[in-house]
């Protein structure tokens, strides 16, 4: 079975054995020498739901002697202060998984992305103000230094649009992966859609280098495909791997529910992307 905690441990172990250095994004953004000549994995976790699952993956990584970054949203399905503190105590970085363009548009009941320039600027101002408030909430429990946008596939707005007007570095933030990682040097692999080749279902988590990676044969359908590529020294020496811990479980009932729900979501996202493309939304 794929997407179990046993399988998760099994894909980390060969990468460690092959000499890959696992790092949080904060370490990479703060120490540029990490990007010079080493085999590096930036281990990113998007805690969209079920924070208790994140504590399990964080514990596995801690026991293997590696660390990564856990990006929490400020919604009841993700933001759990006790679990955030436990994961930080295991040596992992905590970051903010922001989505305030989406939440601000919901507050103002704005659904159409075709706003006037003035309306768009007002929305960005409201989103930035909410972002700052949320960042202060995070910093009461952890000194957040990096952030990462939440994809919000149902939203008409891209959460990164805040930074068209504002500069997160003015807030003491040293990095946002979508702006501060050179993906010409770092391969990107994500379990979005509960598969490793789910880029075709991603609404916003897309990279312009994807076609190039496909031509290079860097397409993995299962976790076993990744394990095999590592064993055969075909896995890139620099990569960011994004994990959604709610998808990884050894509980058979939870595993089955996630499988069925994610397949349905993938069909919906596939249809949504084609609808937006057809009507230029």
C-alpha cells in the first residue's frame, strides 16, 4: 500500500543512505552555502488538515535524524497550538501557510477575479492587513521566518498577489518558496492529489520547469518509483519535496476515505481548470 507511514519512512531512509542533506527552508534561505555542491532535500509539509498526522511524520523524521518545515494554516482544521509546539520541540521549522487573498475576498463577498484596479488594490490591502494579524498570532508561539502560500483551488484569487504591492521581507520574513527557490536548480516533487504525478490536477502549485522535467524522465507515479530512482542514482541531487501529512496513515479506514475523497477532488479540480481556461477566468 502506498501513502502509509511505513512507506513514508521507507522513502526517507534510502535518501538518507545516499547522503542527501535534509533541511528546513529557513536553513536554506538563511545559509546560502547549503545550496553549493551538496545533495539537498528541502522537506516541506503543508498542514492543510489533521495536524495530528503531521505530528506523526514529524516524529518519524526526528527519529531518523532529519528535519523539515511545517506550514500551518490559521483555520481550525490546521492551527493546533499544542501540536505546533510539539513539532517545533522535535527540531522542525514552523511556517505560515497563508491564504488571506482567499479569506479577505470571502469576507467582502467578492468572487469575481475581474475586478477594477481600485477594487483589486483594496482587496490586496485587506489581505495584507489580515496576513500581518495572523503572523503576529503565529509569532506568539514560534518565531516564524518563512511563509508559503496555500493553493486554495476553489478561490478565484492567487494568495501570492499580496506581494505585487507589499514586501514580506519588511515583516522579517526571509523566504517564500515560490519566490526564493531557483527551480532551475531544484527539482520540485509534491504529493498533491495523493499521487506523485499530480501536477495535472494542480490549480496553482505549478512550475514552469514541469515540461522540462517530464522530458528528463522525472515522472514518478508511486512512492516505490521514487525509491527505485534513488537506488539507481536517477533522483536529482537538489529537490524540494512537499508532503501533505493528512494523506499518510497506517489506519486502513482513514487511508480508504482519503483515497476516495482525493480521487473525487482530482476530478473536480480537473474540470475546474478546464472551465476557467474555456472562459479565460
